[in-house]
C-alpha cells in the first residue's frame, strides 16, 4: 500500500470512530453565557485590530497589534511578553502570553499577527458588507482566530476556570513570510511546544464542520539560468546556443511534465524574470529586467514554492528537479537552490484523537459533526513547526472568504459559535488527565 493511500485511510477513519456525546455541565453552560455576553466586544476588538496595518514587512504595525493583544491578555492575568527578532531579519517578533499551572493537558494555542497586506496596499479598512459579513484585510487570515483565542480564554477566566492550568499563547509576527533562519524565527515557538502536550492552531476555518489534522509542508526554490549573450541572428547555432530564456522555459516545462502528478505534491513558479540583465529583491519579491529583441538573453531567474505531505515526498521532488536542471541546452547553465519554510504536519493518531474530542464538543453544543479536512487543500501554517513534538489540531479560526485577496471577508455570525467551541474544548482538555 502506498504511503499516500495510508494517509487517506487515516483521514477516513474519523468517519467511523464511535462518538459518545455528553451534556454540557453547569460550568460549561456558564462559559457559554459569558461568551454570548462578550460577543459584541469581541467583534469591536476585531475591527480595532484589523484597522491597524500589520503586513509582515511592516514590523512597527505588527508589534502595534501585538501590544493591543498584550494588554488584553494581561487583563485576564496572563503573563505577556514580546520577543524581538534580530533587526537584519526585518521581522517584528512574536507575542507570548502564559498562564502557569500543572493541571490537565498543557496547551499551546497558536495564531499570527501579520497579514499579506502591506502598508502600501489599497485594502486597509474593516467595512461591513451586510449585517453579518465584513471586508477585512487579515480579518479571516487570521486576526479573527486570534480574537477567538482571546475571548475563549477570557470567558474561562471570568468564570474562574483557568485555575492551575498551563496555557501558552503564541502569536507569531511573520507567519505569512517566515523570517530566516528558521532556527531563530521559530525557536521560541518550538521551545513552547516542548513544554506542552497539545497544540491548537487557529488559522482560518476551512468550513464550520471541518478541522485540520494534517497539512502540507512548504519549501521555496530559486532557479538561476545563464546563457551566452550575442546577436539574436546567431541564436541556436553552435557558437551561441539557446540563450537563458529558452533554457528556463525548458526546465519549467519539464517540471510540469515530469514532476507534476503525485498526490499532495504541488510546485509553483511565482516570479519569473529574463533578459540581458535582471534584478530580483529576495526580500520583497520585486524586480526588473532589461533586454532587447535582437539580443540573446544571458540571464533568467525564477522563484517558486513546493508543497508536500512528507519529508520523503519533498526530497524525491527535489531530486527530480535537480536532475532536470542539470540537463542543459547548448551554451547554457542552470542551478536550483531550495529553502525550507514549513515542515509537513502528518495525520498522527493523536491528532485524530483531538478531532474526536472536538467533534464531541461540537455535538454537545448542537453545532454538528466536525470532520477532517483534506490536507491537499490547505496551505502551510505554524502548527507544522510543532507537530513533531505535540499532537495538533488546526483550522479552528474564523470563517470567511477570499483570504490573501482584496476581497477577503470575515463572517461575524460564526465568531460566537466558534468561540464557544474553542472555550469548551480548552476547558475539557485542561481538566483531562
């Protein structure tokens, strides 16, 4: 049996796991009432932080949003701190908030403060579309999820139910474009995981009745090609050869024909430049090219991403890509380099057990059954960095549409229900042996 089919089988198992729902306790009913009473404040809080630009490359804005959350966590007796990143990384840093204790499961709750909308984006403001849906840059991905974490914990705090529990909240400041090197930008997150039993990620939901037990990893790649600069009348002859752009085209077309097709494996060239001279800023992914139609191009560069469900799948794909890159057209040369971004998060048994617990919570709340979402339809997220150390569940955040686009929306009607689900899940986990 192929490994990929085994992954699919694990995902299907959750459909047949026997579920035993229990009624909400009196304490849980009080949690629900508190969340209902706080819901208007939660939406106002979301609007406030959405209207602060926190594009990844706007460190000042990211930290400003972090300070708003820091104050809110301190108000519910969490010890909050800001961890700066080295200046040369051009990343803001991360917010940590912790409640110390020894009771029940030790939880790590993960969100991120940054968005894909930089300070120069025309999409900057929270605006209602109707009585329940708003356009909101980063409201769905993922400031709404951050608010759900905060207001779930706030409800538990107001009912004196956090007690002796260890809960670490981490809001990273560079999830959308992870700072390098990873051993610096993700060290504090991984250290927190090593002190925890369970990680819950609050990336935007893939559907009200879905959660993520597995997600693909992400890797970057850069392809650099050189050719022989000459008058275009000599292109293809033995002295001049094919030029850089034809060689780039050959490589990308062969990637498409020979590497594509394996389940859960995708790769995408996101930026491509070619000509006599090219310049690409790796930090901003912006660049320019100069060339003429009567000159054979001497340089070309492409950068892209690679998605995979396991380290084995990643390494096999990289090997195929390297082999294709090495088989050059006449008078050209090429090299490809890879950069690790996110490891894969596999569907471990512990992740499926967490889904079972969440499903029971949802049924007790009369919110319907929660199923495992197809990992092939999810991008990478910070839970992947900690999946090696703890059981994980992700996709617990807000619902909406158009993430990463100027049409991004957040569905405000779902925030209360998802906060209830989160609070009861946390309550049951911190009271579990």
